[in-house]
């Protein structure tokens, strides 16, 4: 199975051996969006959700998720994360909140999965904390925006 690093010669799953790689600074940025009713957006921004500070709790959840990625994604290496930052961009006219996660490490493999996991869990936490008010919320567009470091170099998503 040429081109797939997580498969052996017989096509069976395997963890990639990174022991020969040198540690380098690696950074990944991911994003995603939670779309909701205007009233839900207003309640989040006005701190009127009964479960508490939605964005504060979601930020902590995203950071914790990044740190636990290797426990959630099979064959993902445990990584010594040096920084995780979660940013929320409220877009009132569209009744949505964009989430961005940046993850850094000085390690032998990248942090793309950690950034994507941070965004996903932050979005799920927003949903969980607000589902009593709005069960029609949508989580969408979870994607890698950019990554740097390592053998494959720099990737930056082209904006449409």
C-alpha cells in the first residue's frame, strides 16, 4: 500500500516508526464552526446559558482534548505538546462561532491531529452546553488551515 505510512507491506495497520526523526518545532492550526439560532448566539455571548460560561468551558475542553489525542486516535503518537491556544471568533450576523486551535511541539512528529481534535471537542462542548436551548446547532467545516515543521514542510490551505 504505497503512500500510506500507517500500513505495513500486507496492508495491515501499524504505528509509524519515528525513532530516527530529529525533534523540530512543529505547529498546526485548525478551525471549525458551530452554527446556531440567533437567540442561542445571543445567550452564549450574554453568558445566559444555564450550564455556565460556554466559551470558557469549551476552551478548556479543547486544550484537554489536544493533550489526550493519542488516547482517542488509534496509532497516533503521544506528543510533548508545548502550547495549545483556542480562539473563538463570534460572527453575529451569521449566528455562528468559528473556533481556531493552534498547537505547538518540539517533537518528532506533527500536531495536526491535536489541533483538529481540539477544535472538534471545543465545538462538541459548545453543542453540549447549549443543546437544551438549540438542538439544531450544526458543527461544520473542521479542517487543517496550516502546519509547519517536519519532513513534509509547510502547508497552508488556500482560501476560496
